[in-house]
């Protein structure tokens, strides 16, 4: 596994050639198309092109405990370590408010010959022809390309955050009640009301533990579980 310094260096070595002007959706799912261009350090003019889609779910307000367990899906250990240890505290705090979750999809890889900068710039020019499509072009190290991808996604999130904060704040979803965001309480209230089987109750219990809120809801959960257990 790479060291902290290796991952930090990979992130600093990343060049975002094209950042889309379009932002992530505030109240819907976003699909971000990417192309990562990497040079093979052992073979001159040998490149690897990795492309695919990163899906960013609708921004949700979740607890820090839940976010840490579920924030990054399907990325490798180095990318997750970069997410945890290299990003600044300020960026992480903003992620915690929104609970964006990423998962790599539709991945494609090919080997080509050429100049990395020229290929990336041509891809960036092509991307500008379709400004409605969320897409990015990145140059990054071959052995840590996922870190480069995470670096790009982080920048895209930062660009989107002020607009998300404005839209979400207008609905009062950031307001705290007993130290818990109102949006989280509304979500859990719906879960309690829909729970009619022991299996659903166990799933709700797991969710409360993931959110770090089990003790806060322990009495209500016990009453629900006792009633459903008695009817089983």
C-alpha cells in the first residue's frame, strides 16, 4: 500500500486539463464522465487512457459517522486513503455536510501511443463541444490514477458546494434539532413509520448505528422491536 507521501505526491502531480463549467446537481443524481491520461514511465510515448463514469448521488445531509463508512464506494485503498488523510479539514467538513457518495462505473482502459498533453488537450476541446455533459480530462500518474480521479472529483465538488449550500439552506435542511440535522431526523422518522417487519427493524437498527444515533433513538427502537417481535 502506498505511503501518505506517495499519495500526496500523486495528487500534487495531477493536472486537471478540463474542468466542466456545469455543476453537480443539488437535488438529483449526477453522472460525471472522465478521461485519465497516464504516461508509462518505462516506455516513451506509451500511454494509458482510462475512461468511465463516476456517479454522484443526490447530496444528502448525513452524520459524520455514516458518511465515513459510506462516502466512497468501489475506489481502491490509495484513493480512499487520499480521501481520508490528504484532503484538508475544511474540504472534509464540507463533504460531511452533503454526504456525496461515489462509485466508479462503465470503466474502460486502452493503451495508445502519443503525447499525453496533446491527447488530453484534444479531449478537452471535444468536451467543450457538449457543455451540457459533465465531463473532465485529467493527466495523472499511471500507478495512482484513481488518486488523480479523486482529486478531480474533489475539485468539482468544491465548485458545486456554494450553490448546493444556498439551495439546501433555503429549505431549512441544515437546521439542527437536538444536535442532528433536520433532514436526518425527517429521514429517520419516515423509516420508523414504514417499519412493519423484524427484518426492516433490523435494517433500521443498523442504520441508526451507522448514523451514530442508536442511543438517541434506543427507547423508541426498543418499543418498535418489542412490538414486531411479539407479532412474529
